[in-house]
């Protein structure tokens, strides 16, 4: 008689709902379509539970460039890190209509999209996109790197303040409500995610680019 196959327990560290699952079907539902999903099977519930609490295995170290003198942040030496999230914004400078989004760097699958907003700028959108991605990652207990091609957004992020010259008015009240929330979030939370510069000259357009240039 063949040996009865022992059931496995599945840990989902990064997924729609992280946790321990008693079947692959249930675990698979949590990782399908989730950028950078991380999971593993274990023989016993005890092993799985301990692994969930300990966190996912650390990724292999990557070669990094020296610190960016403007932002103090690092960027990848030769190619983008995957899995990761890329963010970008688009703004019609004649109307001030702006929107921003985040995508899976490897596949281009859209993770979030916000807007259109009135009376804004591209820099405001880039800043909001980075903080939006950080917030989503924190809720998912995720550590994915986040790419932006905006040095301004990275500088604002470092200072936890959007140093914009745009004046607040009724038209852009919703944008500045988001800016206020983003600045408050940055001052109240820490995050393990690296925010990195997308190297357009080497890698081509940011995967989150709206293609309106």
C-alpha cells in the first residue's frame, strides 16, 4: 500500500491576506495576482506558525550603487530589482489635471490608480504615489522596493514634507487633503522598503509611465 501523503501547511507572508493555510487552494487564492507574493509549504502547523512569526527568508544580497548624494538613498547597479513596485504620475501642465498609479515592475499589472485630480502637479502625484505604495506595503507586511523616476518626490519623502509652490484652493482641496495625510503618515510610521530611483537612461521608461509624453 502506498504511503498516505501527509497534508502540508502553507505560510503566506506577502499576499492578499497573510497567514497560515491548511490547503494549497486556500493559500493560492491569497497569492494569485499579488505582486511579490511570498509563501512556502511546511510539514506541520507548528513549523508554519513559527515561520510566519519569524518572517520570510531574507533575499540574496544585491550589488548596490553608492548613496545618491541628493536623497541619501540607493539605486540598483545594473537592472531593476524584482519583485518590486514602480510608481509614476501624469499631469497636463495646461490644465493641472493629474493622476498617479503603481504597477508590478516585472509585469506592468496595475496595483492602484488614483485621480484625476484638479490643480495639481506631476511632483505632487509622484510623491503621493510613493507614499501610497508604502502604505499598501505596510498593511501587507511587505518589504518590496519601490521605484520612482522623480528625484523631487524622493527628496520630499526624505524630508517628510511636500515642498510645493502650488497654492491651496477649492479646486485642489482633495489633492492637499491627500498630501496632508501622506505627510502625517510619514511622520507617524517607519517602513523597511527601499525607495529607489528608476534609471530611465539605462532601463527605458518606468513601467508605471502613462505613455503621454
